[in-house]
């Protein structure tokens, strides 16, 4: 929209609807001015056949604009969506909890060391022992925690980020991500159907 057209739109936008209809009926406007006038009238609910009907009437009475149909929105707390929300919580919360705890200094140290022990890996200050978790060798990390837990633990937020991406790139992570994505899509499909059903029921 050029400056001249914008000026016309602003000018007509400040006018009363009755005056706009009368001005359009009188005619004689420049093409840009007429386009701006039609745009303002359309925003107020007068366009096409409705505009011609109002302009052609002798009384020039301004009928109320036709209200647009209300947009039906279904919130995530709807009873029929709760099972999707519950499944998402059970699927997402444990994974996020593990990586959040891993990001906390010292707490993450014990989480990694405990995980390494659960995997049957050797831990100790004497040497670095290989320990593979999701195709990621955490042996160096275990040894570093054993040598200087406080210094290395300060890097836990960064280590947790790397661990999360390693998890997502692994096969279990792919399955987890696909399950989360599938649940989100299924919930949105269900939400759309609920909106259509409520809207259809309200129009009957």
C-alpha cells in the first residue's frame, strides 16, 4: 500500500459508516480513493451484494453488519483430551527429569556414576575404563568425576545438553521422539474434530 492509499484509508477510517455509504453512493471518487473507501467498508461488514443493496436503498439506513461466526476453541483441559495429556506427561516427564537432574552440579555426578555402575562399567581413579551408553563412551566422564567432582560437576549443564542430543540421535531416542510427536499430532486431530463437532452442534 502506497502512502497516498494509506492516507485515504486513514481518512475514511475516521468517518462514520453512514457518511461513508453516502460518499460511495455519490460517486466521483478517484480510483485510489474509491479502492480505499471500499476497503474500509469491507472491514465494517459492507462488501459485494450487501454493499450494493445498502447503497441502492432510498433510506440509506445502515443495517448492522452480519456478525462473523464465533471461533470455537477447545482447550487442552477438555475431558476428551486428558488421556493424551496424561500419556504425554508419562512419556516426557521422566526423560526431562533425568536430564534436568544431570544438569545440576554434584547431583548429575552421582546420576552418571550410578548409571555407569548399573551398566556394569568399572569406575575408579586408577584409570579410564570404557563405558558405552547410547553409543557414547562416558568412561572419561566417570574418571573425571572420580578425580575432581566439584570442578567437573560445574560443567554438568553442558554435559547434560550433549547427553540429551546423544539420546535423541540414538534408536531409543528416535522411538521416544516419534511417540511424543505422534501423541501431539493425535491430540491436535482430536481437538479439531471436537471443535467441528461443537460448532456443528451449535449451528443446529
